[in-house]
């Protein structure tokens, strides 16, 4: 019984770490792409800077939500399982 409980605990921590790792990498890459394309657009059309900045902030907020969802899943794995 002791070994079984230990394996479940180890699997729980590994799964939570894996979820956060994959979720944060995806969010970081997405935010980088959003910022890169917005800066590229600002360099090409400086008069559209306000509109592009507003769109970039909204895009980064949406992209960051995947990182927040992975954090919630990791917390659920640690607390519930």
C-alpha cells in the first residue's frame, strides 16, 4: 500500500509539472509571435501604431489564457487527485 501511494504522488507531481511546462511554452511562443507581428506592422505603417498596439494587447491576453488554464489544471492535479 505504501509503494502504491508513493507512485500516485510521484505521478501526480510529474503530471502537474508536465502540464505547466507544455502550457507555458505554448503561451510564450504565442505571445512572442503576436508581439513580433505587431512590431513588424508598426515598422511598416507607423500611423497604425495605436490600432496595432491595442490589437496586440488583446491578442496577448487571449494567448496568456492558455497558460492560466494550464496552471488551473496543474493545481487541480495537485489538490484533487
